[in-house]
C-alpha cells in the first residue's frame, strides 16, 4: 500500500502540473497579454461606490414563490 500511495501522489502531481502547464498557464498569459479584465477590477480604482445594479428581474411575489 505504501508503494501505491506514493505512486498515486506522483501521478497526481504529474497530472496537475500538466493541467497547469498546458491549459491554465497559456490562458493566463494570453489574458495578461491582451490586458483583459474579466473580474472588472479596473472599476474599483475609480473613487466612489463599486455597486452595480442587478440585471435580473425585480422582486415580486411570483418570483419569490419560485425560489421557495
């Protein structure tokens, strides 16, 4: 079992390293190079409130019945 546990640890490490190196790393570099702001953090630098109106429907009785 000790050998299998060690093999599982190494296999997990290799899979996660490949996942990061082949998928997350290049996507992150591409987004950084294109200066995309997916979290809209640039708006937070502007003085004032960061509050934005919701794009969902209003709070009415029928909508409340659907959520319960």
